[in-house]
């Protein structure tokens, strides 16, 4: 499953980062009641915020590092075998 997340992260990193930032800031605004929403159950506001916090923690704390490592590994040219005489 981690390999699949890394592969998706390589392809769609910019989109994931933008969506995560919007989700996080929308979560803050909804949690702080800056954005009025219709009557929702009490658990919805904190869940929206904390789920964005959890996603960002996993993305920036673990998966993004693996994506960067994979990108560096793919960018590094394979060392050509040296011929001996």
C-alpha cells in the first residue's frame, strides 16, 4: 500500500499539496466558525479539521519523504559497469 501511495505521490504531488492546504485551511475556518454551515451534528466540525491535520501529518511526516527519496533514486543515473582489461 505504501508503494502505491508513493507512486501516486510522484505523479500528483502538486495537486495533493494544494488540496491538503485547502482542506487544512477550510478545516480551520469551519472549526472556528468563520465559514457558516447549515446545522450539522456536533462531531462534523472537529472531524473535518482533525482529519485534515492527520492527513497532513502523514503526508509531510512520512509519505512526502519517501516520494522525494524515490524521485532522487530515479533521477540518479545508473552507474555503468566498468570494464576491466
